[in-house]
C-alpha cells in the first residue's frame, strides 16, 4: 500500500515536471527527462540518505515506466498554456503530500530515529520539485512566497506521531498526505502570504 | 582498460567544463573548479548510487590530476571565443559517450541489475554536464532541443546487451561509446530536432 | 571540540543563507529553508560521500535547531539592505573556513586516505554555499573572481599535514580555519583578482 501511494506520488510529480517542461517549450526528450528527474529525484535522495543503494526507485520497473508514460501523455494532451502553471502547482501539491508522508514511512521502516525520519520525509517531498525548478533555471517553489516546507513538515509529523502511537501506517499516511495537500491548496487558493523581511 | 576509457571521459568532460568556464569569463580558479566538477560529478554520483564510498574518483591521483592539467591547458590555449561553444559541445558529446558506457560497465561490475545498471550509466553520462550548466546558470543541454538522453540510453543498452550475451566488455564499451558519440555529433551537425509541444 | 567548531560553521553558514534569502526578498519560510540548506548541505554531502547514513547532521538536535534559530534572528534583526551582501560574504568566509577544516578532520576520522580527506573537506566547505547560490539562481561564489576553492584547499592541507605529523587535531583545525578565513577576507578586502582568460 505504501508502495502504491509512493507510485502515485511518482505519477503526479512526473506530471508537474512534464507540465513545467511544456511551459518552458522543451522538446519531447526534455519533457521526458524533466518528468523523470522530478518524479524520481526525491526518492533517490531519500534512499541515498538512508544508505539504500542502488536506490529502490532505480531498481523497479513501475517507477521507471510511470514517468515515461505520464510525460508522453502530458506532451500529447497538455492543457492550454494559460492553465499550465496552475497544473504544475496542483500536481506539485499532491506530489509533495504523498512523498513527504511515504518518505517518512520508508525512513521509519529503515529504523531512522523519528526526527531524522521526519526530516528525510520533508527532503523526499521537496527534492523532486527543487530539482525541477533548478534545472529550468527558476528559484524553487519551496523558497517562494507560500507555506511549503511547513506543510511537508506537518504531514511528516502526522506520520511520525502515528508511528509513536502504534497506529496502522496506511491510514495515518493518507491522513498526513491529505493534510499537506489541503494546506498547500488552501495557500495557493487564498494566496496566504507569510511575512517578508522589512526593507 | 575500462579505467583508461573512464579517464579519457574525465579528460574530455574537464575540457568541456573548462571551455564553458572560459566562455563565461571565469578566472583561472573558476575554470579549474568547473572543470573538476564537470569531470568528476558523473562518476561521484555513480559511486554514491552504488554505495561505493568514498567514491573511487576521489581516491585516485589520475582522476584528480587530469582535470587540473586539462583546465590549465584550456585556460592558456583556448580557441577564439567564436569556437568555444562548438568545442564545449564536441567535448561534451565524447564525455557523454564514454561515461554512459563505462558507467554502465562499472554498475554491472558492482552487481546492479541490468536495467538499474543502464540507468546509472545514463546518470553517469549526463551528470557532469548537468552540474556544469546548472552552476553556470543555464538550462542543461540534456533538456534542450537535441537527442541527448536517448543517445546515452542507446550506448548503455549496447553495454547491457553485450553483458547479457557474454561478449568481452572492452570492445562492447567502445562500440557503445562510438554509437553515442555518432548520434550526438550527427544531431548537432544535422540540427536534428525532436517534436516540441503544440502551443 | 571538533563538533563545537562544526556547529559554529553551521551557525555562520545559516547566517549567510538567511542574509542571502533576505536580500532576495524571500518570506520567513524561505529564509528558514535557505538557512537550513546552506548550513547543513555541506555536512550532509560529506557524510553521503563517506557512507555515513543517515547523515549525522540529520540525527542531532543541535544541528537542526541552530539554523532555525539563526534564521529567525536574521529575519527579525537583519542589517540594512546595503550591508547584506557584505554580511553574506563574511559569514560565508567563516563557514568555509570551519567546514573545510572540520570536514577534513571528520573524513580522516572515518579512515579516508589523506588526499580523499582533503578533497572531502573542500567539498564540505564549498557545498553549502554552492547550494545557496544555485537555489537563488546565481552563479556560485566559488566560481567567481576571488580565491575561494584554493583557500579551502589550503585549510584542508593544514589539517592533513597536522594529522600526518601527529599533532593534536583541535589546535591544528583552528590554525587551518584561521588561514582560510584570513585568505578569504584578504581577497575580499584587497579585491585580489586571479587571471582571467584572454579574449
């Protein structure tokens, strides 16, 4: 089940990468590469930090086929340009939600201490999107003006707390992911702004 | 022999990094650092993904001296500016060819499954050039409008297939590398374009 | 003691990241994230290269609390904008000095060969600042027109030499760090320029 949620995260992050690549007018190869990097970057980083080598993501067919298929579908049927940015942000919110929580669950499974597991979850969640934005030469979403890392940390916190309380991991992961997605989508929709520095 | 090809890859990627640094008007230290990062980035990533720590590349003198010497030679005797971009692209094509194939061979040696080995080969091939372009604040070649990751994947595929068929690794690696270099140079020369998204 | 110096490096690099984030007008979350990435990036890279997983930095409270506290202090009490860039560079010089030398010491402790240890020290020193600049979409300081990697290498060399000579590690690390900081600050103050390519 955690694997299925992880794979769903791969699919939505692949979509966010592919949509961003279309927005930047990359060709079909660029769209596939950016979708793959965005979709797999977080999980590869997670496994390297946990000492799981070669990373799981690079060993299993579904993880490799999913970004390819998603990228080709997006390339062929992407929405009109005006909706691309919105699509990137929605897919990114879902990917963040799924990866931050499954990343935490995987790290707990690998016997990481709870704080470490939560942090690795946050890194798993934000990693793919950061790579996507850096490769497209943009300042990453995580640094821009909306709650982002905090939403990921809240979801990771739910998974860690559930683990401490001995609750079953799958529903806990789903609740955590729903919380992250809700926070991110609310922040986008209501244009929540955090304080900026005085000048 | 695989080590010699790997070292040749280090030399040509160092040249591509040094030429790109000269093109960006960096000083001699910047030229050396960028040459080293471009030359060693792919191999370090490969070893980290395979759990080989500290990475081989950081443990052996020839890997460290080669980028330094190449960078100083390029700094002193670089071509006229008009030819710099062409030089970066040619050296990059050779480096991609050598690293994608030797990276696959190293991963097979480390007992990675064949698909994983091919992927790690592709990552080894594109890693150095991606770091070079990201550090210079440019969208990486691999995402721009020419066959790139596909050429690397073709070369990795040749090495994997040769391994499955029990062929001797060195000639197979050479054939794979020649294929990658030929694809890249043809793509540059004939200005092959892949489809771009409809707008 | 080496841990204390390492933690001081975390604090000053966090300050450099937070000041750079304020300079780029990020909100309070962006300031915290950039401070954390700048402060912890070098040490995480060091541990991954040495095969220490999960990285020490992600396992210990002081390493996690320090960047948070520093980021909030900088966010609240940052200097006037005119002095921000100078502040980033000074904090960066101190962080480089501390991380290049403690990174080398940690690598020697982990039984890395001396050259490898020196290189890992240099990578630890420059890693956080490179991440900071790449995330803010700037060409990293290490590539720009002042002695930077060379200063880090000099400090790493002092620690390696002290280790070879059997000298006590803490004073040697302090001497190495003082050398790096002095070289960097002199380079900034006297505007030392290295040769740039002929055009």
